[in-house]
C-alpha cells in the first residue's frame, strides 16, 4: 500500500513538473495533481483499453503512432474531469503525454 502511494506521489510531482514545462497544461496545486493521478489511473484502467480496441486498425496502419494520440486524448479527458487541472489544446496534451510517459519510464527504471 505504501508503494502505491509513493508511486502516486512521484507521478503527481511529474504532473506538476510537466505543467511547468508545457504551456497549456496547468495544475493549481499538489492536491489537484494527486487527484489527477487517481483520475488518470481510472481512465487508463477502464476507458483506455476500450478506445485502444476500437482504434486497433488505425494503430496498426500507423505502426503504433496513433497510441500517442490516444494518450493525448486521455490526458485531455482527465483535464476535463479533474478540478484544478486544465489542458488547453491537443498539441499541449500530446507533448504533455509524451513527456509524462518518458519521465514515468525514467522514474520506473530508478
């Protein structure tokens, strides 16, 4: 249980860091970032697999690059749901989702 909470805190810090880097992504405070972590976990558990299944032909045709679009759309959905978190445009969501994925990969390797 402590391990999951620790991962969420690190991921919330990554969300705050990405909001500093990417113009168009804004987080009000750390509590909002923690709430975004919970919402993203729920979205990635329940909604994202359905979207990936529906978009499988397009993902295969684009050699997997459409998965970046799906990640950006999931981040935009989290921005629409979560109070204190805003994603202003698709390009901001795309860059933010790529950075979040890269930073999460680096943190998971440490």
